[in-house]
């Protein structure tokens, strides 16, 4: 009898631990509701037990808010599984029976000038010395370099470079700012691209730098103002990726002594009878960690567009990818009619969704057969966007952060001390405090969930 009672007691304890009722929400609720943030800002949170899909805590769970880069968890799970973890970005070089050179772009976000130059040299090594025309097939993704809801003043932000079929060298130019005579600062470009830089930067301890570009006047002119503690390196997106790509291409052709008789390079679809000369191929595995750990927007937006185009055999775009993503998540019974998603990386200010909706998706993803491949590339304490956060929880949390002006978010998975794994989505918006304080608030919430 005692043995039977012991078995029943153990079974009861196990059931309680694996249910939402084991979650002690009192400390968490007190911390959130009594925080100063709760008085004037919007805090929304949803926590789900992934073993039985029960919601164990929520607040403002239905409010439509900006997800920032936590949206990458939703869009990239779709993209990786649609393209496949064995997908390769491919840039192909072809010729036809009229001695024309074709370049079939793959929108490769990892492509470098060095790789492009090596490919051109391979063409020369195979005996090609001249072509009548050079055509570029840039049809793999659309020509919208900014997605709906991206801000015009992100134009000079290295975190928001333009996205293009012509992706090359991370789509940014590097400027080295070094000390000159007296308090002056010299600007040295790491590229030979003909970019004009006007600098009114001084060397002092103020360390406040402003970067301006007036595309309606001269998009190839960058103006720098303020003061820095030299040396300092800044990265600025190119104004036209096609123009930069062709600049690098022409230099590579010149260095390899390959002549193109035509002076203009038209965009043209690769003919079916073209013969491949060589190819640049880079694996998708190169972008998994930069996207999920370091929140690389160029790679995420490119992958999102590529996935939609790949799914339907069409030119990739945000709209096509949204349609493909809706169909992908149908197997999880996820309703996209209640949310607005405008891009693949979370930069768009037009994105709106609730923490409950997002957490429902994360809960379903957690139980998917491919989850471990995805999770293993997410940020963990001490790495990526969590490089200085949550060290005590290393090995127990896999998270994605998000940051825009006056918006902060964090979402992912926590192995709690109660033996359960929780899907968590937390948004904090409309705050005026230092973002570091908001990140500390998020860390406190994550720690409370871990400690139950």
C-alpha cells in the first residue's frame, strides 16, 4: 500500500511540474506591475509552457506592438526551412553563342569583392579575353532596396544597408578616421570607390559623430560632423549597390585584361541555352549565426525575399514572401490575419503583432522536428547580442533581442529550474529611459522566469 501511495505521489508531483500551474507568477507579477516602466510605458509579455502549451503568465498580451528584431525568429524559421539548411547562394558566370557574358546574381549577402575578382580571373584562365556585351540577370529579388516602413534617416546606418540582388561587401563602405595635425581628423577610405567625403570632425573627448547624406542633391557625398576620440572606424551603406557592384566588376575585368566591347551593362534574363563558365557558391550556414545571434538585417531581409521567390519560382519580394510564410505556418494553425508583417528583419515601423500571437508561433516552432538546427544558432549569454548579458543562465536560455528607438524586445526559450521549458515574448515600448535600463529590466524578467 505504501509503495502504491509513493508511486501515485511521484506521479502527481510530475504532473504538477509539467503543468502551467507549477509556475509561480507572484514575484514576476509584482516586479512588472510595480516597476516605474509600467506607469508610463507599455509592457507586454506572454509565457507558455512548451510541454503542454498552456499560458502561465501574460500581460497586455493582445496589444498590437512593434516586435523589432525578435520578428526574425518568425521570418527566419520560415526562410531556413523553405530554402533548406543545405542551400547555397550562387553567382553564376555564363556565355552564349553570340559571345556575350552573363552574370546571374544570387543576391548573396556574404559575397565579397575578393570572390568576384577571383571569379573574373577564372574566366580569363579559361581562355576568355573579350565579350561583345555584358548582361546582368538581377531578377532573383526585387529592386526595392528599402522595405515598407523603413525610416529615411536609416540611410546612413550600417545596421540598415540597402538590400539588393547586387549585394557585395556587406553593402557598406568603411571609413577610417585618424588623428591629423593639431585637433583635426583625417578620413581614409578603405575602398577605391569614388565617394566624396566632407569632414568637419574634430578630435576631442566629446565623441559625438553625425553622418549625413543628401540623396536628392548628391548621393555620393557623405558629410561628417562632430568630434571623436581617434582612431575610429565607421561603416556607411552605399547609395547604389548596382553602381558599386559594376565599379568592382569593371576593375576586376580591367585587372584580368578582359574587354567588354559595349560600354553599358543592361539587366537581362539569362537565356536557357547559356553555358556556365564558373560559379561563386557560398553556403547558407554562413548567415545562420550572424542573423540569429548578431541580428544582421541585410542577411535577414535578403534571406526572407529569397525564400518567397524560391518557393514560387518568382522574383523574391516582401509581399511574395509573406504569402509563402502564411502558407508555411498553416500547418501550425497560425492566423496571419490578426498581424501586420512588412519585412523580414523587423526594422519596419509598420510591423504590428501581439506577444500572445508571437509566443503561440514560438511554442509551435519549439515542438517542430527542425527546432534544434534553429536553436543552436540563436543568441546565448556571452555571445552575439547577449554578449554582456545573463551570464548566470548560460546553457539555459536561447533568445533573440530587438531594439529600435524607444522600443526593446526579447523572445525565445528558457529552461526553468522547475524542469519546464518556456516560450517567452516580452515587448517594452514608448519609454524615455536609457536603453541599458530597459535591457536590465528584461534580464530581471528572464531571471525571474528561470527561478520560477
